[in-house]
C-alpha cells in the first residue's frame, strides 16, 4: 500500500474528501491542483494552470477539468463530479472510486460494474503539460472511454462567464485538437496516444460552484466551455495516455515521456520524502532567473518568503546551486538597499523593512553549508554594504538607524514587517517603530558582515561597524527587555512599548549572533513555549490577550483581522527549535522530535504531502490558508536537519 492512501469510505464521503487537495507543479511555474476526487472547490483549481506571458505573466487556468465516461453495452457511467447551485453534485462519479494513492504517481481506481479503470496523473518537469494514463484493468464486455474537457482560459483570481468573444474554432493535430479561446493566450493542445474520434459540439456549462470560494466570501460561480469530446475503444489490460499542454507533441512519444518522468521523482514513501518533494515544487525557473514561489495555489514570489525559505528548501537537501541562483536573481532586482517584496520588474513593490536583513541570514546559512565565506564577501560584500549603509543613513518608508544604534521603520497606513495583513483598508498590526525581530536581524547582519570582513582583511568595514555592533546589545536590552515581565517587548515607538506576547521575540533567541545573552534567551523561549507553542507552530498572539482570535474564518476582512492575532504560523517553529536546542542541547531533543514527528499526520490533510500556510490558534488547530507554503515546508525540513545535528 502507498504511504498516502485513501479508501472507498473516505473518498465517497465528500465532507472528508473535498477538504483534501492534491498539488503537482513543475519548474516552469505551472501546476495542477484539485481535490482527491477531482471535484474543483476553488477558482485556483485546474488540471493545467500556466503562466501567460502574452497577457499578464500570471497563472491562468486553461484546462479546468476532464470528465471521463465509461461506455458499455449502450450504458454510460460518468466519472466526473461538479457542484451546482442548491448543493447539487452532478455527475456523482466519486461513488465509483475505490482507491486513491500517491506512489509513484497520483492514482485513482474506479469500479463500474465489471469494469476496473485506473487513472494516473503526472505533471511534466520542464514543459507545461499534464499527462493522464488510463488503464483498463478489467472488463467483461467491449468498453469505450469518452473524455470531455472543461476549459476556462482565465486568470486564477478571476472566474469565467459565457461570452460572445470565446473562439469556438479548433484545429486538428495528430490524434487530438488545438484550441485557444481568446487572443493573447498560448494554444492548448489535447492529444491522445491512441487513434480516437473527436466530436466538436461546443457548449457552456453554467453556474459551476466552488465551495471554498463561497466559504471565503468571494464570488464562487463559473461558466465553463466544453468544445466537444474524444472517444475511443479500450481493451482489457490496455493503457491509453491523454496529454494536455501548451505545445504539440508526437503522440508516439507520450508513453516514453510519462515513463521518463517517473525516473525523476523522489518517492513519496515517507514523511521526510514528502517534505523534500514539496520543497522542489516551490523552485521555478524563468529564463536565466530562479525564483521561489511563496505558496500554492495563489501566492506569487515574495522577497521575504524567499530568504526565509531558501535554506530549508535547498541547503538541507544539498542543492547549493539552486540556492545561489535564487540569491543572484534577487540581488539583480535590488533597489538601493531594498529587495522586491512582491512582484517583479515595473510591478515590483519594495515595502518591506526586514527582507534585506533576512538576506544576510540566508547568506549566513549558505556560508555554513558551503564554507565559502571569503567568496561570499567577494561576491556580495558590496551589496551587503549598500544595505547596511542604507539602513544606517535612512531609506524609503522611514527606515533608519536611531542614535542608539537601533532601527526604526514605518509610516502611517503601512505595515513593513511580516505581520502585514490589511483589514478594512488599514494594517491590523502596523508595528511602526523599533520592532524586536528587525533589530535582532540588524545586529546579526552587522556581526556577520564583520565576520566576513575579518576573514577578508577589510579593515575599513570593521572600523566603521564595530562601534555600532558593540552599541546594539546594550541598547537592545534597555529598549526591549523587562526583568519584571521576563520577555521582550514586541515593538517600541517613542515612549510607548508594546508588551503583547508575540512570537517575534523568538528570532532574537535563534540567530547565530544574538543581541541578548543566554539567560535572557532562555526566559524568552520559556515564555514562547508557555503561551505560543502549539503542535502546528507558534501562535501570533497569546490567547491571554483580549484581542486574540483563535478561529480563522469568515469574510476576507475577518480572516485578515485574525491572521496575526492568534493564528498559528508553522515557519516560526524553526526558529523556536533552533533557539531551544542551542540552549538545551540533547536534553531538549525529545520534545523537539515529538513536535517534528507530530506533523506526519498532516501529510493526509488539507494539502496532501505538504504543509499548509497557517493553522487556527485554537485546538484542534485546523489547517487554513494556502495548502502548501514554502516557509512552512522549509522550516520543517530545517528542523529535521537540526535534530540530526544533536543526535
């Protein structure tokens, strides 16, 4: 049996199966995503979702779904499933499902009377193409398969509606057709490995509903276009391949391509391998650039997420080349001392105060794994100096160093830290002033720069920055530490100090160069453990706070209001673990291993084989947000690595 497997009783129970999603992606940024019964519940779901450079460079749903119909003795059995108004599901193909497994490919087994049909899916690594393998395992009479594609041709954030502009023409290609619903899109090629009959009967299916969008408070009904259907005979023991992609292929090569992809896969046969597989899905290549997607299915690239995630996604798996390639891509897009926060090119925003400081931490991790400290200073030293000088003398968004050596950042109406959710048009946690994690990262960045400068003999840099580095721990302790409260303030603005118990102080306890001594780090970690630690990560706010929100649900504004007011973030767990093990060593290993292994049940929840973006603050800590988040997966991988260092 596969490591991840679902049986008939689980699959036919829609309350269970529709809450579990499968994701497959490639290195070009394309992906396929749906529930384990192939019923789309989000506008982000589809069988072929690809970037469209001819329109907006964002991901677009081309092939939304593919309905299969088994035909025997003039009887038809439709294996598809869609939701319509009134809670109606039609057809109800999930009732024929007997088994779902993920090894080596996602595989669904259907039983219709005497027919046993398997469906296996693979998303090709380099090309924008989904390949589906249908195998007739058993049949007692002549059998045909009919395949009916549902097309959307729209941005993942939008919904399709019937319109007069859709191009209903098609062109024949070897054993298939080519269609393009609107100008600017790439063509969609749908081909089979076997000769088949295509019948062109263009039609629209109306008001298909996406339950997750309904629950999230967004528009949730869509009209999908069906150009026609493919039909072919299939014999017992025979396998037929269907390919949907943006380029034409030779039908004779489909089987070979499918089998070649098998050789590239890390088997998802245990918890660690699932995490490694999930990590690879975030690394995409666009020409000469290599980027990290922040999460699936709706996130693009985020500068902060890139640097926070990169060590776990690449270094712990030994992929040093990918790590450096991502760093170089980000460096090429710097604007003064700042990195792009969201977007790229002319659409990039640079409104993040901590991303540039996480860059130092990522280089630090890279240096630890590769030992290339002198090379790092030679290649990135100038950029590191630009960042430190920019923060010291002042840059955009009122980011500057105060006389006490600490960094002040922020302007009214904006949130520059990672706690940047917006509700009702305003930041929920603006945190304008001196924030605890930014100043811890600032000290670590300066000390790391000095470390590299010492190795490289850069005396001028050391002379300039050593006095600042010496000043910061004294100022940090005076500003943030309370001997009476036994934890660090979250942020400071003038005379005001925010004493909300939040996880940001854990960063100060985890960094290689910490501005606080061990006894204070120990107290910080103790408070975090008492009030913020959960089996799924750290709460963003203590439950003791009057503004704590333990549930993440409701309208978009209600969810944004809860995002950093108690919702659990898995990525913070990596920094808690690093700080905890640095103090407790092997004596703390048992608890940390228990936390790490406690994530294994997650492999069959929400996003199958991966880690979600967030979890609710209150037990049972239900998974919410994106089904697969780069920082969540990365820090779980890094925790696994840290555990091995102490065994």
